[in-house]
C-alpha cells in the first residue's frame, strides 16, 4: 500500500507518497523518458550497425504505437495516420540501406 502525503504532510486515503522537491526535476526526467520511450535489450548478432538499426526499429515501433492510438481515439485522421506511418517506414528503410543491414558481406581474396 502506497501512502500519499499532502503538502502539509497529512495522509490522503491511507496512501503515503513523498512529493518531489524542486531540485529533483532532472532526476525524474530520466524516469519519464524510460517510461515513455522504453528500450529493450538487443540479443542479436552484435555489430555497431545491428545495434543502431535495432534502436531505430524500436523507435519506429514506439512511434507507430502512438500514431495508432491517436488515430483510434479520433485525434488523428486515418489519412494523416497513414501519411505519418508511411514517412516513418521510409526513414526506417533508408536507415536499413545506409547501415547495410541484410546485405551479403563482401569477401576479398
């Protein structure tokens, strides 16, 4: 059970929680970013290119989730959602091509 404490230190609803101090804003910014933009570990074959592409792919997936949620809730038209998703897809494809992901490695003899 979590206790919330009002600014005067009294308990609200049997739940207690410390209020953040003014200097704690930067401390909580990282928590907010980790919540809004979660990242998963990369377990694939390691190369700098694969790691960068994995980060790009996770960002793509996160943004697609936001766009679909906005479209589903009526905040974004289906046409606008399609345009934004198409632009994100093009960025991801360009990233893949520039990083050389999926290409056969060239072997020189």
